C-alpha cells in the first residue's frame, strides 16, 4: 500500500461514494488505495451482513471474464467472492482472456507485495485541532487523520448521534464518513467520556456476558 494512501484516499472521496458496487476497482498496474478491491457484503446468518471474499490470483477455470467499455469484468465462480472491474483501456477487446487474467493476477500480486512491506502509522489529530473537515465535492464530512475521538449519544427518539469535537453527526452522516475508509480495518475501544484522549488499558480475555443474545458465528 503506498505511503501516500491517506492523501489518495481523501482525493478519491468524491468518486468513491454512492456507487454501491460489489467490486473493487483496479486501474493500470496498481490497486486504488482507497478501495483496494474492498469486498462488499452479503446477507449471512440471522440477516447479518458478511464480508465477501477478496479477489485472489486465479486460473481461467475459476473465473468468467467479459468487457464493459474500457473495463474487463472478472467474476469468480466461487460464491461470495468479489467481482473486479479492471480498467485496461480501449484495447481491452483485442486482448485474450488469458492476457486479461494475467494482468489481473499481476496487479493482485503487486498489491500483496506492497502490503507486506507497508508499515501503517495511524495519525491522530492533536486535541484542540479539528478531526474532521467538510468535503464540498462529496457534500459530506471526512476524517483528517486515522484516529477519531468521539462521544456517542441518543436523542428522545432513540436515534444515535456521534459528537466529534463540537460537531454532532447523525448515524447516517457518521456511517457515510466511514465509507472513506472502505477496504480498511478498524479497532473500536469504548471508554468513559473523559478518557477519549488517552490510551486505554486493554485486557484480552472472554468478557462477562452482558446480554442474553447469543453470539453470531
């Protein structure tokens, strides 16, 4: 993953939102840092959305390949595997299926090699400085860093609100902002409201059951 992934991610906000697609988008010989073949979701056990499997190096008997404009569409025969849109250009129709798949596989291999050498350092905006900014092109809020200190509340109607700095975001606005990180991972740590600016002590163990709900496997 490139070291300028954060800047690239922000620059892609306007293009990334509202697609609702189930496929990652690969351009040229690199994977989009913001969407890096991010799997979509499928409905799993008890209606819970489950992540689809990421694209992987395959052979011709594992995929179906078709064309749409300058894109080659690589669909895996395996259920639950994400489809990939590979932008090649007008000459895509003059390539054999084997050549298209070889290019697709080489992009995935390059991505894997880059990920192995990439060391992520999460940037936290200092207290007193704005953690999010409004992106006019995408008409929404986007994070300035990789860490968000926030407070969770609900109103009289039971609707969730997330407070970041002096701003109150609705659940819809907050989730829309999270799409900026599509394809990334996250860790959520719940702390007392006056401890959002400090590192928490984390104990790895099975927690005491706090509800009667059965865990989803």
